């Protein structure tokens, strides 16, 4: 885990020793206890820090924009482009960040995902692509 103190460019490192079992519902925060591997005099108890933690890394994960997911009751779907048609695909999702969500099932590498005009699509709608973008990772 790495962190920076407010107003400093120096990056410190620490090892996570323990975490709470759940994220706080009201605060949306997770309490983490870490051991700092540095006794720099700038490290003062109570100082605010920006923390970066990598919780896992999967280079083969399929990540798509959050806005491409269409909720269908308790299910989620996306539209893929095949043979000039919009085809709905039910998906299951995994981890999410502010911009993207991981797709666990329902999509495959190489599928062409429709990410705009979703409100106007119906299953089997004719589609003409205005542009395509290949995304890696």
C-alpha cells in the first residue's frame, strides 16, 4: 500500500495489518490498520493521507464503461453489435470503479459493445456504427 501526506509529493509505503470486515454504510469508508515502513519526521499522528491500495489485479478481466450496462429488474444486460443488429446479452458483474465495471459472464474478448444510444435500442434493432474503439485492459 502506498500513501501521500496532504501537501506532499513524497510517497510512503506501508503493509496492511488488518481491516474492518465491512464498508461503513453511512460513511462508505473502510478502516484499515497498516504498519508504516518509514520513521520520517513528517509522519505525525492524525495527519490526513491519500491512500492507494491495489486489491487485486487481473490482466484478463473484461472491463466496460458503467454507462453501457442496462438494468433489467434484478438482471443486467448490455447490447453487442453482431451482423448490423443490436443484440442484448445478459451479464453478471464483478468489481466496479468510478468509470468501469468488470464483466464476469456474458461477454467475450472481441465482442463489439454498443455504448451510446442505448435508450433507443430494442433487441434486434438495425445498427450502423459511427466509430469503433478497441480497448485493452
